[in-house]
């Protein structure tokens, strides 16, 4: 049932080179964006929309005793105050499990949780109204450390953990006995804010027949639709989500898009008027869900010839007040815990724990940056013990076609990691740089080089199967309207889709118009996350294009009087192979389809080729394919201040066919800087559950001045049979590898190992200078 | 909630066109009014409700406040001069390059295009990056009111975080910087390479005669309730020969003199240590040693 799209496309092109795919063609959104004309959600604001302002809990954990709306309703301009009891449908917006109300009804579980909405005619009235809502709370003991939460008498929910994940493969106990070297450490990888340019926003427009249209910034229009429908008690057909350009997502809007959209929709439903909600930057920092902190105990063993034998991993995810997306990311971290290596014996146990911290969100890497920080530090420590070069040690253990993963999944093809490590090491001149032992003598600034390897399964982490749709309408003039359920969040995926459609149909890329994302045009296509936009969404586009192309081919063969097998369509012209003068323009073909009553439109739909691991043993096939990454970092550490300067990053990906190199470069470099931030700069500092550095002044993302030399990425094109043009996803892979490479490079420079992310100048300074703080 | 950003509160707004007009409004509204120059601090404070003035006196269109002039042995800079105008000024780069250098480390282009030197001084942040260089250069400032004008040394102007000698009816009119021969250095440690508040900043200025420090001044930012001008270094190092030991001694003096706090940007002990490191680097730089 799973079609080999790569082979189908190759057959169609009859061995000819691609005209469009693989080329640096201008992004569909380039001009609009660089000229500032591209429209984002808040650009659709109309003057008559009411303003929605949340009333938030100042307490991390408290019972709601009473909400008095009276004073707020007296404020001039306030239309209404909405509380949990006003929700017409189900007051529920949990991502995987139903533990999260949209509006808190009896209890609050984190600082900033929404207890009411004030709807007013303008911003001033909305703020004044929100201030005037009187909420009576009874404070409960709050807990911010998951280990404390586990041991103490805290009842955030009726259970301490929303869930666990377990993997058992081989015999770990016996394997460790056979190991010559074992390293065991505890790691902490912290939170991170998405810090996207566009804060949360939604505009809800009540439709005449009781339906609701929402324009919002989100990464999952269909999940958003499901949530809005549930909150309002409507059918999915009655809710329409329009997603214009999104100013950055990184996973944050996967989690929060349904929430922000539901808040606007609820207000619009109750007032019967258009309503808008736009978060301030402060709200976006202080109250929007973030990367999950992990504490990881990691034990690795190898034989003296350098072969990995076993890992034992136990970790805790602090999920905050609600489970949100912790289930998925905790599982993903477990499935990838071996790193890019073949490990015959694995025992992995992950557990999520409720605390009164801000709930967690999806964030680029989805648990893997945290987990692989531990894995890759362990790899360096083992290499050192074995007196092996870290690159050589990795190459020796890397997955190859025929390897089995920690979940027992056989990787029969598209496994380019071994080649990739070798090529990135060559590009970075690893061996000669590593050998330069005299580099640090005497100087106060010490240079170091480090490597980090990553992998990331393409497709959503399994609670449901993974599908997507796409549609094409061929117009009488030969131009094409393309719709996808995948969202353009800046990553460039729709450009790749349009290129694949154009290549498959044989028309110039400019003839393909990508329509604004609208749930009423497309079957459910899942979320735009998990490196699935091009991998799954793009394959649906190829599916639709192939179907249409077959009808075009058959029509052309009739008009050209040649065998259907001999028809080639290229750059808007259909012709007979070997006889190019026997031709017809694509435009003529298009109008002929209409004239003859041949359907000129087509839907594509695909289901990813993957299963669900067994809940007891974790064995199975969680992802259809894996993208691999390898980054080498060169750093310079100022031993007098502890500052780390990243001199250069050498990234590489084995992501199958590279559809558009410039788009991939954007992803790889962007991920490099995001990973640099996670490795060295970005800290979420909280006190009693409130983030203290909720501004760009104090939440430090890298600026252009911090940008290291970014070497052009190395690509190993390990094509995947079952996707359009053999592409795999590339959105997250380079982030994961970056902080690992930086951390290993810092160790190489100064000989001091850190087990917490992000690294920090102060820690480095005090440990280098043996000083007490 | 603390630190929350809200829409600007309502206020009465005056756009002044002359210093005379500004001082008359300042006299009329006194504590009810705040002066708006670049607004890079004030507007943020208002959105955070740190301050909520009933009256805003906009001085950004007062031509008399935006100038850079050499008068005799001094350089005069109008309080309303933007940071970027100073940074790019040929006069400043020739006569007091230390100030231009320090401003180069401040914020970003957009903020420097709006922010003014007067605003940076009057906000009286312990981390204000113009303060250490101005202190070591021996700057003074003139304060104008409807009653007249007074000139005070900058070293006396700062009283504590956000607190200065300036009376509610006074405005900072200009900064007066003596043009002197000597070598200067400015060093800033932030949490990233640019666009960041100082964890510590250090400025040094002095002359070296016959291998000895003469009239050496060192000032540090973000390590005390107000920008710190070290008297101790000036006294102890006067006439002392330039050496590693002397420089180490100066760094130790600074580390004793600072009184830093722990906040979300850095710990007090790290700030103290770094004030020493930056002092060393600054003195090595003006001594022509490798930093």
C-alpha cells in the first residue's frame, strides 16, 4: 500500500535530469517578505473587532473560590466577562490528554493561567476591565522541582505523572558485565523560549449560520479546528481556520495555536461579533509554553575495541501544570536515546512529572536536544577513556543500512550518517585541528573543537497515524492552484511543494500558485511539525501531481499520436521522446482537458509508512524515516572571563534529496543559531513560577554579531524510497547537533566538562579559576 | 504582574521648541512631568508602570539641546544629542575618542539613533555605558532651570539607581568634557557580543610619563548603586611605575571598592571578579601591553 514515489517520478522523467528540483529557485514568498508586504494574522485586524484580554492567576497553585465580574462590567467599553461556565462546548484544550481547561474553572496550576476573559471595545477598556475582575483564590502549596513533586504531598492533578515511556531491548545487565569501559553521569538540559518574531494572535469571525472562522497564527490548522469545535460545541465542518503567513513557530505555535484561536473564537461566539486577541511580547515570554527541562541519568558501556554494548537511561521531564505535548516529546527522546549508533542492549525509562511551572510546548528537536546532549557527551567521555578519536569512535558505531535502532526498527535504506560524519570531519579539517596540541599553550584564550551527531525521525510521534493531503486545480490557461494543509511558518516548505508539483507536471515553477492555508479546502493534514512538511505534506503534493500528470500524459499521447510511454512534459511543453518537434503546449493540453470533460483537478493523500512501538517494550517502528545530522564546532574560551566564542560551525545533514538548497541552508543556519542560543545563552529564569526575564532585554537570543562563521552545509543525499523525490525532513536536525558540538568543543578547549545546558560564562569562570562564588 | 508590559497610560503632552519653554514647563509641572528625549527608557518604564507621569515634555525637537562644539579647552555636548550623532562626530572621535568607542558598544543602531546622552545620564542606571568614560574624562554637566544654571561635576551628580542631584524643575542642558592628552580604554562585558546591558564595564584614562602612571582614573559600571569612579586607584597609582604588579594591584583595589548585586544578569561575585579582569585589561591597553 505504500507507494515508492521516488521510483514513480523517475519513471515519468525517463532518466532525464530534474529541471526544477534541487535548484536554487526563488522562494514563493521571498518578494512579499523582503518588501514587508506579506500579511500575518494581526495584519488582518479590522476596526470593528472587539478586544479580548485574559485575566490571569498570579499564583502558581490555588483554588478559585469566587470570580466577581461586577466591577469589570461597570468599566466603560467592557462588553462582557467570560468565565469557564460560559463555555458552550467542552472546556478542554489538552493536546494529548484531557487535563487542560481553556479557562480554569476550579483550580489554577501555573502562574498566568487564564481564569477569565474580558471582551471590550478597545485595548484601554480591556485592560481596565481585566484589572477590575475580582478573583478570590485559596493558595495551595506549589512545587517547581519535579523530584520534589514526586516525593512530596502535592496534588496538582489526581496523579503525579501523566505518563511514562519504556524501552527494553536485549539484556542490559549482562551486557554491562561484558563492557570494558562504562561511563555514567547525570545531565540537566534546561528550558528555552521560542522567541519568534510574531507573538500569538487570533481573529475570530462569527459566521451567519452559527459557524466560526478564525484567522490565527498556528502550526496545526486542523488540530486548531478540532479544539475550537470542541470548545464551541460545533462540528468540524462549521469551523474554518485560515492560517496566513506565520512569523516563526519552532513548535511553539503547534502547542499554543489551538489555545489562542479558541480564546478568540469563544469571545466571538458569546458576543456574536468579531473578536481579536494579540499577546504582548511580555505575555508571549511569561505565559506561553516552552521547551521541556530534562534531568537524565545516562549510563553507557563499550568494549575496549570501541564497540557500544549497552545503554541504560532514566529521565524525568518537568511538564509543568498540564501534560500538553510532554507525552510525544518524552517518547521521541526515548526512541532516539541511543543516538545515531547501533546499541544492541538498551533500557530506557522516561517519566513526565507535573509541577507548577509553565506547561511545556513542542520546540524544535522535541526532546532530542535534551536527550542527545547526554548521549553525545557520553560518547566523548567514552572515546576519551578508550583513547580513541571522537570522530573515529562515532564512525565505528554509526548506524548503517541493515542496522537496528533502539526500538528494534530495521533501517534498510536511507541511512547516510556514517558518510556524513566522515564528510563533515573532512570539511572542518577535524584531524589536523584536533592534532594541534600546542594551540592552547600559554594563551588566555583557548581554542577547542567538538563534534555532535543527531538524528530525528520524520513524522509525528505516534498517538495517531500520520497523514496529509494536497490539492491541485489545473486552470484552462495551464496555471495551477495548489493547496496544502501544511503551514508556511518561514521554513520554506511550500516552495519545495510548488517545485515538486511543477517538476512532476512539467511546467514552469511560476505557474504554480500556492494558496493561503484554509482548513475548508483540504482534508485533515496533521500539524506542521516533526520534519513532516516536505516529507509527508510534499509527498501528498507529488501524489496529486502524479495523478493529474497521468491524465495529461494520456491526453497528450492521443493528441500527438504517440505511445503514452513516450510522452515527456517539460517546461510547459508536451512532446514525443526522441521526436521533439511532435509537440503540444501545456496550455493547449489544459484547455483540451476542459473541452473533453476530463477532470482537471486532483487531490493527493498519503499515509506515512510507520507503526506504533509496543507500549511494554518500546519495540517497533515509530517513524517512517530518519534524518541525520552532524555538526562540528570550533570555539575559543576566554579563561579570564569564562566567555565562549563560537568561531565556526560546520553543519551537515543526511536528509535525502535536497529539494531546494537555499531553503535547506536557511533551515540549517537558523537551527545553528537556535542551537547556539540553547547551548550558550538562553535561560528561562523563574521565581515562584513567574519568568523574570520576560523581555528581549533579558532573554538573550543570539544576534547577528554573535553569528559564527557558518560553513555551507554538507549534504549526503540518502534518498528515501517512499517520499516525493526521496526527500526527508530538515527542519530540526541541525539544531539538535549544535549545542552538543559546542559543549564538546568547550571541553576540548579547557578540559573541564559541564553536564548542564546551557553552558554559562560564570560557571566556566569559577570552575577554571577554582574559586568559590 | 511584575514587569508586565501594558499599553501606554494617558498623559498630557507638550512638544517644546526651546530650552526656555522646557524649563518653564518643568517649573510648572515639576514632579508631575517627565522629559521625553529618545524615550528608549521612559516609554518602557511607562508601559511597565514604573513611572506614570501626568505630563510629558517632549524635548526631542529643541535645536538648542542637540549640538557638539569645541569651546576653548572643552568639548560641549548638548543633552539632546543622540548617541549615534556623538559616535559618528568627527570632533568627538578626534578629541575624546574614548566616548565614541564606549557608545559603539551600546545597544543597537536603532536605539542609538533615538537615545540621547542626556537621557543615558539622567536615567542614572548603574550600568549606563556613557558614565564610566565621562567620569574618567572628568566631565561636568550643566543644569538649567527658570532660576538659572549651575555646573556640577558628573562624579557628584549620581546619587543611586535612578537618583541624581537634578531638581524636578531642572533640566540637563549640556555635558562639558575637558580635552586632555592621555590614553583611554573602555571595556564591556555583556552576556552576548552586542545589544546587551553590561554585566561590568570599565573605563580608564590617564597619561604615562617616564614609565609611570600620572593622573590615572578608573571608573566602573554596573558594579555599584551608581557608576563608580575610583579615588583609590587614582591616589595609589600616582607616580607608580607601570608593571604587571601595579596593574594587578589596581585590579585588586577596584575589586575591593565595588559593591555589586546579584540579579538575573550575573552574580555579585562574578561581577566583582570581572571588574578586576576588565580593569587589568584596560590598564594593559593604555600601557601599550598585550591585552
